[in-house]
């Protein structure tokens, strides 16, 4: 084996050549490796530096002679102390030290110094070999590597961490997550997806996402979704899918398309929230907001909403629509007497019956209390509506059974038509209400169609109501008196008090125009007391002044008659006015007593007990049965003026009057004929045996001053 030529060894005849080659190789290698070297012989103090030493230190051979102290001085000031050992010949040992060299041009290099000392036990250090390596690039590369490692190392950590978090989010999210490939084939789902859909991961993977579609969306919906994904890479919205159980359910979905670097879609990620519960509570809330809790019918809000939609449709198509408002008659007294739970039953049962008769597209709602409203679509003719109204009445008039006991109800209904009576829901409903009120006024248990005059009447009624409230305080009421005449003796012993309202504008309003309003507003109670007191006081004064016997008749209204305090009020009035009870007669009508006969009889008996007499006014217009009439403690029948009016011409009226007179005689009742205007009527009445008459033929109702004059003339004459 041939030993490698040693650059510093003499190898014989080829030595020079070899040496020179070896030196070239060495110089080249030192240059490439950026390693300079020195050789120092302590014995001879000879120090040689290789060429690369000069390169590294950036000095030329001319400017620098090899010198270890000079080498140390090439280091940066702060490193010079660290490198001082290079000059200490007593401290020679093998070492590797790094330091910074300051180049003459100011740049810095990092160098590594290796020192190897050769020892001889006898001579000590025989030589020192030193290497000076420029490691700047290496160190910088290492530093960069460290930075890179640090940066990338952390970054990789972050990514890793992020992936970890993402995985946890994926696993624990309450949103269902589904990842599909570009064709929609499911590649991954999370546990929430399984919880929502009922499909385990194993069942879902490999399926196309379409396998969960419900039939609630059309093609257009999906093509819009796909377009959005293609164009924006995203789609968000509500979608109905089908669970494994078969149940369709709504979910809020966000679908994101993932693309590769060429922009090609590779995956879709779908994140979805099950909206079933939200929808349910939304629906419950919606239901509460738009339905009546007692009957489950749509409430006024929903009704108006539907009506509005319907009208806008009907406005375009020319469809005719009817709005009906129905109010149960006398529901309040049922509710008061049976109690609210039974009252609720009537309302629920009414709702059930009404709902049962509706065609699809028609709507019934509970407006309030015992008021219901209907919308009837596609009204072809009035006959159409009358058919519905009859049906409604039949339904309501069927007995309501409570504890096997039948109860009978009736209803009053008002009807308005679109477009004739109003073009918007508010005016239609308002007008249906007006018509319904009119049906009530007309005796209940019937229906009325709205007419334009109802609206005008309603507004003038409002005005009337506000001035009526002030009229009593302002002393605007006055009593007129109309005599009742005894036909045989032509004497006047009694009179009827009739109220008048002298309004602040100078006009006089008759009782027919305001009594029912005073009833509704409750004003009739104080007004009635004032009338009774005035009539009683006036009569007592006249009786005293002219020393005659008089009897005054005072009309009672329904509400007054039913007032719990009526008997006490009458008694008190007689007391304070000092009129003896036998000089007072109260006029009632058949309708007042028809509703609750037993109660009416009780009240009448109490009034009779006070000593006053009772007359049945307007007799013949109501439906009193004779058996009831017999039970009422009344003394007089006043034949309604409508029969008297036709007396001379209409044989029927004459027959009716004759019947009433003979019946009254049989029952031992007095008879008064009202509205006698002419001598013919008077003669017939006389022939038929009527003893008392009242009418314009003798006198119109007169203010008290005129009545006194007439009274005086009678008593003087
Ligand atoms: P009513 O009690 O039957 O009174 C008779 C009505 O007929 C009165 O009308 C009277 O003016 C009118 N009348 C009398 N004779 C004739 C006649 O020959 N021809 C015609 N066409 N009419 C005649 P009025 O005063 O307008 O009263 C109308 C109704 O108002 C009364 O009918 C009564 O029901 C009610 N009313 C009048 N005053 C009072 C009152 O003070 N209290 C109450 N609660 N109701 C009253
Ligand atoms: Mg009367
Ligand atoms: Mg009358």
C-alpha cells in the first residue's frame, strides 16, 4: 500500500514535483474549504502561514508578516482577550475557539481556530499546527436554519395544533358537519351529523349527499344552490332534509366548496344546524300570536292579515268577498248566570260549530268576547250569503247541552261586501259591526246587510252620545204631558209624561232618537230617576194647586226595569216628592218582561206592593202569550197606536182592537187606545167599548205651562 504523499514530507526524487503538486492541492483545498493554516516551531520560533490565512484575514503578503500577536489583533476587540492564548507559549494545548475577525474594510467574518500541539516528552511542544477556518457562511446558514427551524418548527406546531383543534371542533360541534367529494359522495361526517340525521358515519360514508333530500324543494332550488357554489364557492340558507326516521326537518346550512390550486372543486363542506326545535318554538309563538287561546280560532290579527291578502287578490281578479260579524245574543247574562267556565264552553262550542261549516279558503275568527267573524270567498250572489246566514243561525240555535240540560242561543249577524261596502279590512269589519248592531236593535236572532246610511247614522250617533252625556247636567231635558181622556165623561184625570231633549243648538229631540242610546250608555238610570221625580213632583203640585185627583203615567225603559234598585228608587221618589202611590202608573212593554218572566213578575209585584199601578204599553206588538199576561200583576193595556191608525180603513185592525178589548174585559183590565187622531177612530173605539183614549185628537203632548192651561180649561169647563 502506497502512503499518501505528505505535503510536508520529503519523499525522494519525485519529492519536488510531488511537493509542488501537493501544495497546489493543499492551496486549492484550503481555498475551497476557506481554511488557512499555520505551522509554528517553538524551537526555531519559525512561523509560517498558508496563503488562505491571508485570504481569510483579507491582508496581502506585503502588508502582513506571520505573527501570532498580529493574528490576535485581527479579531474584534471584544474577542481579543478570548484569543490571547494563541500568543502564550506556556499555555499550549489543543483547542477549538470561535471568534469574530474584523476585516480591514470593516466587514466581519466568523472564524473557527483549531490548534493542535505536538509534544515530545523530553522536548515538550515540538510544533504547533493551527487552522483558521472562515465559518461565516456555515454559521449564517446554521443561524438561518435555526430561524427557519424555529419559524417553520412553530408554524408546523401551529398547523398541528390547529388541526388538533379542528378535529376536536369537528368531533364535538353541535353543528352537523359533512364533507363530500366534488361529486357529492360523503367522505366524512361528525357525531352531531349522526345525532341530527340518525345516520351513523358508516351508513353515511360513500352515499351521495342527495340520499337525504326531502321532496320539499324543486329543481330550481337545487340549481340555484349549485350555481351559487360554482360562482361564489358558497351557499347559505334553509333546507329541508329527511332523517333516517323518514321525518323531514329544516336545517340552516352553510356549504363551502374547496378548490385545488387550479381552481377545481375538490370537496364540499356542509355545516348545518337542525332548526326543528327553533321552528317548533317559532311555530308555537306564531300560533299564540295569531290564535285565540280559548277556541283555537284565528284571532283578529290573523283574520285581518288573511283578509288583507284576500282583498288584494280579489281586487285583481274581481272576486266578491263577504265579511260577516256575528254576536251571540244575551251571552252576557248566560255568562253571568252560569259562570265563566260554562260561558267558555258556549264559546268553544260555537267556534267548533262555525269552523265545521266552513268551506276551504273561508276563515272564521274570534274577534273578542262573544263576537266571531267570517270571510266568505267567491260570493256569487246575495242568495249565496243568505244560505250561509241561515246555516249559521241553525247551527247556533241547536241546543247547547250542559249536564244534559239544553240551553238555547241565538245570534245577530252583520254582513258587508267587498268591494261595495269597503275596500280595506278595517272598513269592512267596522261596517259588518254596524250591521250587526242594527240586527241586535231589530230584535236580535237575525241578520242585516250593511247599508251606507248605517255608517252615517253611526257617526251621528257618536256625536249624539257625547252631547247626551252632558245634557242631564246642563238641564236640557223637559217633560211634556199628554192627557188620557175618559170618552164617556169627557174628563181628563190622567196624563202620560213624555220626555223631550231641548238641545243647545235650539232643536228639540224626541225620545225615540235617544232613549236606546241612553240605555246603551247607562245614562238611562239617572235620566229615568230625573223623569220619575219631575213627573211625580209636578203631579203633586198640580193636584194641590187645583185640588183635583190626577194620575201620571211614566214610561220605564228595559234597563231601568231590570235595574236591581228600581223598586227602592220608585219608593224613595214617592217619598221625596210626597206623591201618593195611587197617583202613579208605570208603563212597561211586552219585550221587557218576555225574557225573564219570573223575575219580571217579582219586580211588578213589588211595585204593586208600593201601591202604584202598571200599564202594558204598545200592546199587541210583542208576542206575549195570554197565559203569561194573566200572571202579570198589571191593570191596564194600552193598545198600540199602529192598530188605531188603521182603524177606520183596515178591518183587521178593527178586529184586533175588538179582540184586545174583550180580552181585557175578561181579564178585568182597563184599556187605553193610543194615537187617536180623528173622530172616526174615536167613534169606533167608543162603539167597541174602549173607555180611555189618548191622542192628537184631544191634545199633543204639551210642555207643563200649556198643560196647566189645558188643565184649567177642563176644570173650569
Ligand atoms: P209611548 O210611551 O207609546 O208614547 C206615545 C207616543 O206616541 C209618544 O211619542 C206620543 O207623542 C205619541 N203620540 C201620542 N198621540 C199620538 C197621535 O195621535 N198620533 C201619533 N202619531 N203619535 C202620538 P213620543 O213622545 O215621541 O215617545 C215615543 C216613545 O218614547 C214612547 O212611546 C215611549 O216608549 C218612549 N218614551 C217617551 N218618553 C219616555 C220617558 O220619559 N221614559 C222612557 N223610558 N221612555 C219614554
Ligand atoms: Mg207610553
Ligand atoms: Mg205606546
